[in-house]
């Protein structure tokens, strides 16, 4: 289960527009699954289903950057691969859509803020 962290390093202070739990789908070629992103004031966690190399456990977000037009962060999967995320919010900040890049490949990600 994802838990919104309460403490991380001060360099990862999060833009308040992105705080919350986001859930949705990822797609890479013919593969797909679910994603869950939890962001708190001082950091966040991400988990995926059906992405074996990433692992089943939530991983912490690193290097979080956020502005009114984008949210960026990195994660390290269970096998050590670094994923770089670049997500764009909808005008009402209820959806995030974008890509994750790793090993020269990318996956599409679309998440909706949970109520």
C-alpha cells in the first residue's frame, strides 16, 4: 500500500498543487498496467502493477520539481533502472499525463487525482 511520506530531504519540497493520491494506467508498446502515485508535502512514492523489473513495492520519488505546467521526478526500480518522469497537469489539476524515460525507452502514463 502506498503511504504518503511525511519527511524527506528539504530539497524535495513539493508544489502543493500536486499533493494527493493519483491513480491510473501506464502503457509501453503492447504492455500495460496500473500506476499509483502518492505525493505529500515533503515527497512521494510510486508503484506499478505488471511491470516486473520495477518491482511490486512502492519506491520513493527523487529530485521532485513542480511548476504550474509540469511535474518531474525520478525513481529507481527494483532492478536499479532509473526512470525520469515528465508529467503535465490538466487545467484543473485533476489529471496528470506524460512520459517516463528509461534505458532509451519510454512509457506513457495517465493518472487521475483520487477524491
